[in-house]
C-alpha cells in the first residue's frame, strides 16, 4: 500500500492474532529504508524477494524498531537478499541477545516477569509463546548500533519505551 510521502506499507503474515504485522519502506536518498522485517516464517525470504522485486530502487538500510519476533524475525533473510546494513538501538540489541540469542532466555524472562509482578499463568503463557517463536527468528548478530537522539537518513531516532524497553521510533 502506498501511503503519503511515498512510504510503502508491506503487510507480512503472522500465525496468530493479530494475523499480520506492518513493515514500511521509507524513501531515502539512495533507495529505501525498510522499517522492521516481520516474523521469519518458512516462506519469509520468498515473500521479501517478491516485495523487493517490485521496488524501483534498492533497500539500503533495514531499521529494526524493537526486539519482538514479529518485528525482527526475518532480519537475516532481508540482509541476505539486499546486502543492506541493519540498524538497531543499542539497548534493544542487548535485549535481543539476552532473550533470543541466549540458551537460558526462558529463565531470564521468568525472573524478569516475576520481579515485575506478572502472574504465574501469564508468565507460563508468554514463555510458551516464546518457545513457539524461536524457530522463526533469524536475527542479525552484528547490527549497526544507534541511540536515542541520533539521526538516520534524516529521521530523528526517538526512544519510545513501554511496548519494548529499547524501542526506537522515527520522527521527522
């Protein structure tokens, strides 16, 4: 879908509610900046290849807003297809490593949930969801690190913790 300002919205499927996530292609000086990649489902690479084939310019940067699987799960697929640099917030990369690139991730999350008063049943449900997501995560282990207040292709990076502690948004 084309949005105002030449932005393109790409809707990627999810196997649960909501049944989709939106990713965005933002026109930049030398092509596009992709904002988020969706979940790394088995056909994610093929789905992105089809999207990329329709573009009139290359994706030069992938910006990951936060570490949730439905936003960065196909990051390695997109990098393989585009060769674009991957950019992610410093705090968010730490959380990605603690949770998704760590064999003891579930123990760490259980401890975190308990410290913050999450009920046991909800904790069990969230850990179960994490187990379901892990096979669909193909993260980039060496993204370019950015921080709140920096600029990326003319956009200001603004911290927006709440949904995810390290979430960054784009503001112009």
